[in-house]
């Protein structure tokens, strides 16, 4: 059995699911040439998100150290699950097959089959979220900002440094998926990198060093600026933390996981709720009701 498992693992590391311009360490080694991760980062100025203040603050020893700007729409809950719960969730995930995906990732999808370009979806094969997510979803609703959160889709992504796993900057769909994007970070810490490809500048203030209650007294008028397209905001994600993106962080700032920030195996479970179009009063409320009934049965297997 051990030999068979080892052979299966070796075979996984010989394959990849990359298409088009996407690459991972496996296909890069096969193709040869200069690996893309050696190209200098495109963003000139790095800011670090501070969960205590809700600000993005210039990195140490950078041109904008001590300066920052408000970065709304991010909620980070540390130690959302225990070590024991984390281990059991990943154990149950690994009992199900992982599919090869882009950029060195593996994935498990629990949700409807969706064609976002044509805005069509099918429920066939979708049996619900996995049983081990029932308690996770219940616990989410206990936190301010997650009241009434009812996910209709769960996507598990497996990142591994041996495969050079990453995910390019992107915005999640807003036709089917709703306002809150919720991700549970398991097995290792990482960094979520945010960027915004729009013209114009961000106004900077002297960064606050106190708690949000003291911001009114400490923030001064903007006196510096930086081109928005040259900024990357890094959101540190501790192991077992829950991240919620809403508002501008959800709809205006693209998010990515860079290869250099995957130091060990990382599993991410992302939960998505329905958009207004599929909620009561929306044009496709009946379909939305059907999707929720399936999802919250918690009887699913990966589709």
C-alpha cells in the first residue's frame, strides 16, 4: 500500500494542469527556458495590511515606510478552527480525489457547474457542500459581518512548493457569487497580494500606530501620493485563519497568491454565497433557492 501511494504521489508531481500562459514548476522544467518567477515583481511599492487598524502601511525600509491609506473590506479572524479540526478537515479532503488545476494547484469543487462567460449553470452532479463543513459554516454566522452567510459553493485548493503553486491576480465573479468572499487558510501561513489596475493615485497619510478607536485623533491630512498601478498590498494570512473580503477589497482590488509565498503545503477552502439576482426578489430566485437547498444538505462530494 505504501509503495502504491508513493508511486501515485510521484506521478502527481510529473503532471500539471496548466493551460495557455499558466505555468508551474513541472511544465517549466519540461519546457526549459527562463522560469517566470525570476522576473522582478511588476509592483514597485509594497504595503502591508494591518488588521488592528484596517490600514495598508508602507513596508519597512521602503520609500513609504510610516505612510499608509485605509484599506476597507477586509476581516481577518485568527484561529478560526483548532489544530485538531484543521487536521481532521484536511484528512477528510485527502480521502477524496484532487483534480490537477492551473499554476501547480490541485482542486476540489463542491458547487454547480458554471459557464461565467455565457452566464449559465447546471446543478447536475452537485450534491451539496461536504459534511465536514457544516460546523464551519455554522460558526461563521456567529461573527459580526457574517450573519446570514449561506454559502452555495466551496472550492478547496491545494498549494505545494514542489509544484510551484500560485494563483494569478483576479477578481471573483459577481454575476453568481455575492458580496462576501470567505476563505479558510489551512496547514501553513501565506500572503494574499492585492493590486488594482486603474489610473490615478492613492493619497497617503501618516500611518496610525494605535487601535481604530484612536484613528480620528492620529490621522493627518494627506501629504503624499503614489500611483495606484504601482502598489501591491500584502495581507498576511496566519495558519487556521478565516479571511472575509467585501466591498472594494472584493470588487475593485484583484487578489493573488505568489509562488514565493508558498513555503509548505497549504490548503484553502473558499466559500461563496449567492448574488442578489439569485436571492429572494431576484430574477433567478427559484434557482437560487434550489442551489441553497442542495448546498446546505452537506451531503456533497467533489464534482
